[in-house]
């Protein structure tokens, strides 16, 4: 927990740095997402399977993220937050911008593999530090703004990437130099949590992990479910969310080309940006929604909106319809991300938070990595429209999880009316 007598300007710089660093995760794919087909066109004819390799270059950071995230979580808890974070930022700058300097698709794939490792170090550390530094409503607000900032960053990166693709196929890779401006405040403003902040009491840690969930921060209780079960549910939910949601980023430009809709890469960037504008709005207001709705109801709202958005997308044939689908789906995405993040950091102690957060992020990126691999043969057998419809149905199926937990929640409350402290 941060010192109460800390100077406001230093606290503001710390929070701003954390929020801006949060944009690096969404920045992994957004700059090149609007013009993946442009990269394919550049290498088509000079390299076999250019389309597959281009999609793989987009996906490979998710694979290496998933492979290294959990290991990095142990490094965070053992070696400290700042060494991992600073190393990750430097690797991110070098690996991310490499695509501008090398005109070799295989080289780009390798560099983006290292970009995924850097993103894993950054994302795990940032979420861990937010849990370390803040508590209560302050933590809720920062996590909500983390989603909002990441979403706004996505808008900027998608639009900038779409515009730079109009100049030359490799110019969007220059956007990955952005983290360099955050190194000074990362080094001099962010501090390593002290021992008393890290909560070294092993007994308290074990009690927290094994107790029945008493979710005062999320105004929700499910009797009989331990925190470990709640963490497992969050892990599966984020995996399924990103597995389906990643269809948009990895397939949208090909879908638009497939239906022969004549729009520029910049306008594709606008569609991608619309998703994140909507997510940013909800993320900024998340703390207000949480005062009204509990964890499960917010999950129901989020999955429902994503399902509606993907169903609309499956029937889209005009730019305006794509835009509507993006906004609806983006609203749903904005509800879900801070919801799962908050639940995890609120139900873990500081000492083991790095490992729990890294497991969460591992499931996130396993979902992203598997998405284009699993859906590519389905696309070849059916169509892009059919795959987006499958995605929409998938989100509605996921409603079973929060609906079941909501029923258990209210059923148990009705059976144990003398336990108002668990409401």
C-alpha cells in the first residue's frame, strides 16, 4: 500500500506510468492488425504460404506470452517487480520495431516471438504492481482506468497503423518505439514494494487462498466456493473470452476483402478503434457499475453484448454495420476485463500475486494463440461470416458460467439469511 504522505504529483506520475505501460499489451497486435493483408501482399509471390505466415506472425506473440508468462510470474515474486519490468520494456522496444528494419517474414516472426515474451513481463508486472500499490475503491478505479487507457491506446495504435500502412507496409512497426518515452518514469518513479507491503505472513496467505469467498469488494458471495475455485473460473473465462474475441483482430481485414467491401486500411483501423473506444468508455465507468451490479451480473452483461456484436458482424456488408458491431462488442469487452482482473487481485495476497496474475495472463494468451489456428480450417470449410456467427453463439454459451454462479449466489443467500456479512 502506498504511503499516505506521498506527494500528489509523484502519485499522479506513478499512476500515469502504470496506465500508459498497460497500453503495451494491446499494442502487440493493434498497429499491424488493420493491414495484415497488406503484409501478405508484400510477401506474396516471394515466399510460400505468405497468408498463413502473416497470420502466424500476428499470433506468435500470444504463443510465447503463454509459454513464458507463468515462469515470469515466479521471477516477479522472487527477483522483484522493477528488474522484470525494465528488462521487458527494453526487449519490447527492440523486438517490436524490428519489423521496420528487416524485410524478411521469417525474421519478423522471430522478432515478434520475443515481443510476446516482453509483453508477458510487462503485463504481469503492471497488474501485480496495481494490486501492490492500491486497495479498495482506489484499486477498482485504477483497474477500470487501466482498461480505458489500454482501449484508448488501441484506438491510437489502430488508426496510426492503418494510416502508416497507406505509406508502406513496414512503417507501422515504428509504433513499437513508443515505450522508450516511459523508461525514465519507470526507473525513477515506480518503486519496488517494501517487505511490509509484500505481506510475508505465510499463514495469512494460506488463509486468504483457502477461505470461502467473502467478496465484499465485488458485492457478491458464493457459499462453498473457495478462492481457488473462483480463480479457476476466472482463468477459464478469460481463456474462452480471448479465444473468441481474437477472431476480430486476426480475421477482420480478410473478412472485408472476402466480401469485396472496398474500404481502406485506415477505415479498417477505425472499425478496430471503435471496439476500444467502447471498451474505454465502460472501463472508465466500471467503478460506478460495480457499485450497482455484482461480479456475476457484470459478466452476464459483458458476454451478452459480445455475443450480439459478433452476430451482427456475421451479417455485416457495409462499413456502418461493421462499426455498430464493433461498438456493441467493445462495450461487452469493457465490462469483462476489469471484472476478472479485480476479482483476482482482490482475492490473492501480495506475496503470491505475481504467480496468480501470470497464470491469468497465460490463459489469456493461450486463448489468443489458439484462436486463428483452430478457426482457420473452419474458415476454409465454411466462410468468415459463419465463423463470426460461431463466435457469437460461443459467447452466449459462456453465459452458463455467470448465470450458474448467480443462481448459486442467491440460492445460498436465501438458505442462510443470518449471514448478511457475506452479501
